[in-house]
């Protein structure tokens, strides 16, 4: 009698259960063994902006943190001696121009007299030679003036590359020498410099994925990959570089938490959609002959955002119901 009642009630019980898409069997999977370490944001290139002449800083156009383009003027160096040289050369050029005008007039007169037969060929040649000599002197003086002008323009300290100004070490009025660095510019994209204990050196692989923890609570995680492993150990640590997307707004030298793969291990991985949270407790429906049973589990994030890794509550071989 009781068996007949249970048989009659079973379809009614199944009809009251929610619709589920299917079942999966929990089985161990090989996953990367992610180690939590700290990575430091670095710039591919940090280039100095140097002075090309000595003198006094008369203008500073940027501050730390400013974005600059290659060729932008960071500061201006002035040398008063160059201004005096320019004035001296301008005076000499003016004097030569006047002499040149007189010599050309004398040459024209000698040419007219030679045609009339009132002067000698030697006098005409002498007048022409004077014009040629003054013309060469004027060209030489103009070249010297151009050199001074170029030196004056080289007083502009230019940004060597596109990037962000990290430091600028001068203020107006400071005296600088030729070749002295004025500012440091971080050029190129940022990357993360990782340092792991040397026991993990054989386990690191190029192209292995890394995960960067959020900078602030509730922020997004970022994914990247290892692009370079250095062959020399540094103080018992193996050094590696990781390229990570969307970290250009990080500070150079900022330390962030990174999960890097160091070998493999087995884990129980299930779809995240199979986990339901009620009253702060996470549950998974365990498939049984008499219907699903809610089982409390503890999990952590897996490498795939669609999955979770079960830490406790399930064992290999369990069948769970998936929505």
C-alpha cells in the first residue's frame, strides 16, 4: 500500500520541482597553480631630457605627471654670452654690408672707366677682387651668426619621446651644464615586473596567463601574460615581465598583487551558475535518486570567470544539478 502511494506521489513531487537543464559529474581537473606575489609597474623606456648648452634656466613649461609629445619644450636654457656674440656678429655683418655696397659701387665705376679707356685692367681686377673678398667674408660672418642662432635654439630642452614626465629636477634660475639631465620621461606602455622565489624558476613559462587583483575594492581584475623571463637570478629570485591590458593609468613603481602560474595541480571546477547563495551561504544542488539536495560549499574564483573552484563540500564523482 505504501509503495503504491509513493509511486502515485512521485510524479506530483517531480512536477513541483524546478526545471533543471541537466547534471554534471564533478571530476578533478588539472589547473594552473596560481601563486600570489607582488608586481611592480614599470615603463618600457625611461629616457632623460638633457640640456644641449650650459646656462641658466629661464623657463619651465611642465611639471611632474604631465603628458608630453616628442619635441615639446620642457624648459628653456639661456646663455647671456650667446646674446652678446649675436650682437657682435650683427654689428660685423652690418659693417661688411656697408663695405660691400661701397666695393660694388667702386667696381661699377672701374667697369665704366675701363670701357672708356680711362683706367687699367689691373685697377678693374683689383676692384672686382675686393668685391669677391668682402662677399666671402660676409658669407662667413653670416654662417657664424647662424651657428650662434642654432646654439640659442638649442637652449630649448625637448622631450625625447612621447610619454609622461616622472621627475623634473630644475627651477627657473638654476645653472646647468651641457648634457645635464633636466627631466625623466616614461615612454611606451607599462608592464609589470615580477620577482618569484628561485624554486619556481623551472615552472615559469612564456605566455603563461597572469591575473592582476583590483586596485580598489570592487574594481575589475585584469588579465595578462608573461612575455619575458630573465636568465639571471637576482638575490635568489627569478625576474619576469608580464604585459597586462589597461594599466597605462598606473603609477610607475606602483606595487600590485598578481597571481602568477607556478606549475599545475588538480582541483574540482564547476560552473559558477550551479552555485546559489542564500542567507550568505553558498549552495550546490547534489543530484540524488529521491531528488536534488542542497549542499553547502566553499569556493574560490577559477581562471575562467564562468567557473569556480570548489574548496570543500563536494568530492570527485558527485553529480550536481545545473540550471
